[in-house]
C-alpha cells in the first residue's frame, strides 16, 4: 500500500493522524502533486451549528495548506438532500423535499461564505446521483454482499471481514441477520444496514431493480466520492461522530464493491462544546453562526477561535474565548496595516533582516501545519514573527523594501488562516449561494426568477453551465 505513492511536491512530508490504524502517517497523494479530498457535507435539514462549522473550517485549512504547498486539490463536499432527517423535516414543514432542502442549502452556503471557507470543486447533491447509487448496490449484489427484504436491500456485514477496522467495534457482539433500517444508530447496535429502502407512503422515491424506494444515507457518500475522485483516493474527512456507523459503512460498501482499498487517510475533527458542556437545544447552549454573529459580528474571530485549538481536541466555545480571538485578529490586522504603511514610506534607516526573518517564519509556520495541521503552533509562529516585525517598524529598522517582504510573508500565512479582510471581489461562496437559490427556483418552476439569477451572475462575469452532475460556474472567458 505504501510503495505506489509518489512523494509530495513542496517542502517536507505532511504528517496526518489516520483514524484508520490510529497513527500518524507520512502523507503523499496517490497522484504526485494532486490531493483528492472528500469532506462529508451537511445534511440540509436545518441550519448548521457552530460544531459543524468547526469541522468545515478544519477541512478548509487542510485544503488551503495543500494549496499553499503548491499541490492541486480536488475537494468534493456532498449535500445530503435525501435521508431520514430531510424527509422528516420536509414532512413537518409541509414542503416538498426539494423546496425544503434548497432553503437549507442556501443558508449553508451563506454560512461557509461568511467564515471565508473556500468553495470545494464539487458539491454533488444526493438526489442528482441516485443512478450511481443503484449501480453501486448492483455491484455489491453481484459480489454477494447484500440481501433483499420486502423491497429493501441490506448490506450483510458478515460478508466483509474487515468490518469494524475504522471504528474498532467488536463484531463478536453482533447477531447474524439483525438489521437496521435507520440511517443513524449507535455502536452497540452494529447490524446489517440499509443500502436501499423500500418506498413508504408520503416519501419521495425512485424506481430501482428492487422496486420503488430511496437510497440509504451511507451509500450516497460512497457513490458520490467514487464518481468524482475515483475508486481509491487520498483523504476522507468528517467529524468524530461520522466514524461509526457512517464511515465504517462507507468502507464496507466501497471496498466490498471494488475489492480494493477505498481511502488512504481518514481524518476526524473533534466536537465543539459550549461552556464545557455538550451543545443541545434543551440546554439553550446550541448556536448557529447567525446566533453568534448577532452577539458579536466578527466572523474572522470565530474562524480564529476554531484555529486556536488542534482539530483533534475538543474545542470549548465561550464568549470570553471569542473575545480573546477577536483581540488576536485585531493584532494581526493592525500589524498588517502598519507593515503596509511602512512599505509606502521613504527614508527609513533599515537594518532589520527582513528576508531572513520571513524565511524563518514561513518555515516554522509550514512545519507546524505539516505536523497534523497544528494550527495553534502555526499561530504562535505568526505572532512571534509579527512581534519582531512590529518592533522593527517602531524603531525604524524596517524599511520599505523589507516591509514588502513582510507583507508577502503575512499574506502567505493568511492564505491558510484566512482572517485578514479579503479583496473585494465576487466570492465563490456567494456564487454557490445564488446557484442554490436558482436551483430552488427551477424546482418550483419559477423560471422568471431562475433566469433573473442567471442574468445577474452573467452581469458580474460568471457563466453558469447546467450539467447532469449539477450546475457549474466559471468566469466568463475562461475554459
Ligand atoms: Zn458522508
């Protein structure tokens, strides 16, 4: 498994903590210089909470770090727009599944845009990929991993000896033939799980070789990741609560169908807790990004707070910690402003070894991120550097030329951290939001609105292309 990997392009090796095997591994992509990354996306049945957003920011930093190392990244983030939760939510709201999920997809894109999360290359929606899911279940069927019961198809875990290798569950506890129809269940309940669910009254359904029905949640991610990234790819991420059953089942489905390893490295972000307690609606400590921004309108501070704790540690969200994060962001911003001023100033003594210090900073910053994405360590490197540079602006030893070097070093660091104000341009997340709104309009057959959105984007130089895999966008004039 190790021999066929090519070395990474820039710098030393990136070390990542692989949940599969629970150890730190030297990462190198299957194709040199190209990282293929699947990040489990939102189930669009509610407004995502800040715990979900912590995971998405971690994935964004991972992505930006590879880009900063001059690697190409292909990131796929799915939108689960049909599963137990979305169906229940749509029924309760009295909306069609499409209208219900479009609304939540829109707020999702709004929230990740506000946090400066770079858009993934693909945002496949489950409802657009049912044929791929059916094809994958057929492959599992041919290889003897499934059985049918009353129009539903189940994965027989006894046919996959590696079952449990990710989560470490004890298969001895399971009773052969016990099965579970729900998408979510606990470790203690390890059972044969549903790949395809027979239709129920009032539920959306698709035709299949087993009769009308709908996919189970887990098969969605197997089918969509393999479609966009290949049957074997580099990194798959999610939150720790995805390890079982979701990712365990994804491995069983994908490896069961292909007979080869599915993913090289699995990464999982720990939970976010609030004031030391699990976030829950009943405790009143459940926050969406809007809740937080209402009290303190500083998305960069939220992002910084997420980065101040390593992704594998629980993050304790408190208002005090958020204030601390806001103060830290202010320090970075005012340092950036002062450096910019000096870069335009004349007649300064000089003498500060700007190039050397910038190189040292870049090295230690990258080394921290190479070490399983140690963001607090990277922030420490940044503040060390900014302390030196601002001291040199105070005593006049930083000259204009040196300030240009410092400005570039800071920009490179912020390319990963993403806390400095962005250049006023059309943000990709904003475009994704418009596309989601346009899809919603098309679903309710409001073609006037859908055309209006298309024209509005065209005016801003963004061309939309409708493909079987969803709507894509590009800048006018680009290929
Ligand atoms: Zn998933």
